[in-house]
C-alpha cells in the first residue's frame, strides 16, 4: 500500500453519541492520513473517512435539525519517506458544552445548549 500524501487534523463538534443507555454531546480531535492531489481534496477525503467510520456512525444520535460539525484544523503534505499508510488516529473525545469557540472564529464563547 502506498504511503499517505497528507495528514489532516479534524475537530468534530456537537456529536450526540450513545454510550450504552446514555447520550452525551461530545467534541473530538482526530488525525486522518489520506491520499490526495491537493489540500482541498485531502480535507474532503478525511471528512469522508469519518463519515464512513461504522463505529462513529452507529453511535451518532443527532436529529436532522441539529447536525454534527467537522472542522479542518490543518492539512499538511507528508514527505513520502516518513508517511504512514492511509489510516486515522484514535479519537480524543471531550464533553461539548457549547462554550468552546469554533475553530477559525473569534475567541467568543458560544451560547451553551
């Protein structure tokens, strides 16, 4: 398998996830290694890889009028000699109370949900 071409860091917000009988609102950071021709395609491929993650999809409980959000934090080309195969890192989850500012926006707290 060819090494990945890009390392894409993503932040997920507003993910209503089932954990047994409980549902919580979570944010997460994850790094996805993908093949792509350019940074834009790398971002698209990384988000698609999340959308295709069966475990994440099966735990998702968002209604259609309150969708989860995914932001690109970074998309970096990787030198072939150090690039891993396409994959993703482990998710780093934390509670999402709605007060963390969205990536790339002014440092203003959001209205809690």
